[in-house]
């Protein structure tokens, strides 16, 4: 298979798709002002090609912040569709995914699901993965901006769009990268949470804000930047799901992902991310003797952290040694049935 990446920093869609002929699947990553026009124009240029899209920055060896990025695939069998009403009842539309899976007829070795979501990610992933896991098919994806996504030329709100991709030329495998490590042996039991609004009220019976400030010796104004270095982590078996802080709400903290009463949390610290990125690349190279493409989703907070530390360009250059690498800067990352923050998830195609 082959992956195409085209850009226009000015938001000129025809410039971004220049040289793209006979694609079998297209991803559109646009800006808020031009998204609707780009969705319409893309469907006119490639009327019979399945596509999904969202609002967000894209990248290959450089970042497209305000223009438009196009990722397209050749040598695949693909289907694109949507589950609506994700805030209330995404399972109502699950037969669409079941039908698409039957038509693709893929397996865990050659097929992957990539999704773009408008929100309520945890519920969305539970719904999607309830079907995907029957065939042990992996998922990678993320949340776009402004509450809008597109599929096959139509725009949806309160929805998740997905693409099933069967690699007709080899295997696929997904990865997740966590650049944070546990800070000391802190363990907290969450309480007074508001699942709907992602609010974390107390930790071990004390104000969540106060606990965070006392440990890290930061002011209230510093909390929202300190989370780049010290997010929370939710323990899940041998894995840790990162939980970023979004805002301060009185004595509580509003997070970017759901926390439930009695969840066991820990505090994380930024690790040696340059070394961790190299380890991820080395792992992928050991797993694949030949790589056709890599599609990744990097968290907005990782982008901001890497940019602040003058590492973003180096990061993209390092990832490019794997081959054709492109992706989305998301507002939350999806990895199988996990909704995580401040992470990178990716799929590698042989």
C-alpha cells in the first residue's frame, strides 16, 4: 500500500490534492473557517471515494496549523461511515459498523479502524470496540475541534466517523506512546466526581485542586500549564491512562477525560521523551521489516510541549525514518477501547 500526504498552508484544497489520482480512501484535516467548503469540494473532486474528515492540525515532516492537510491511501480496501447521537445513543447505529466489517471481511492481522470523533469519547470507544473486538481488530483515532466531523461528503455534529482499512499488501499493527512515568508512590481514590462534565472533586477526601497544588507547589494560575509536566494517571491493570487537567472549578478540577468515583489515580511526571520516542521507533522497526506508511494521532498538549521545547520539528524528522509518516493533532487520543490524553497512538502498515 501507499500513503499520500498533501498540504496547503493557505487552505487551497486543490493545491493539497495535486498529484493525487485514484485514491481508495481519503482523510481530510481542515480548519474551522473552511471545513464545510473543503468537505463539499473534496466530494466533488473524488465523488466515489470513501472519506472521513475533521477540524484539526495535520503533519508529515512539518505541521499544517491553519490550512488543510490530505492523507490518502492506495492498495487498500476501505469503507467509511458514521455513528450518530454519540452523546446519548451511538449504539443505535452500530449495525452500520457490523455491515461494513462484513463487507471488508478483514482480520486482526490486516485490518484497522481509524476514527474521528466530536466528543463523549469513552462511550464512543466502548460502542465501537464492542464490535471490533469480535474480530480482534484494532482501533486508532482522536477527537477533532469545533464539534464537527465529515464522512463521504456529509457533515455531522455529535457523531463519530470511522474508516475501516484492510491492507491488501501486508499486516497492520497499532501502538501507543506514553512519555510520562509515575511520580513517587502517590495513589489517590477519586470522589465527588461529575462524569458528565469530567469533574474531579476530591482525592482521598480532600480538594483535588489543593492536593495537586500541595504536592507540586504551584499556584492556581500555574495548574493548567503544570499539567503538561504532571498530569494524573488512571491505573488500569499494567497500563496507565493519562488524564489532563482542563480547568479549575472551585476546589475541583475539570479534566479532559472522565473520572469516576472510586477510580484509583496516580500523579505522573514527564519522562525523557526524546529517549522514549526513539524506543517507540526501535520497537516498530523490530516488528516490521518493511513499512509502507504510518498514520498517527498526537495530542495537542504533546504538540504544545514539543513546540515549547523546540523538539516538534526534530520529532517529525525522527518519525519520518519509518517511511511515510502523517497524522492529526487531536484533542484526545483513541487506542483500541482506551480514551487517553497527552499521548500518541498510531497504526503502522506493512
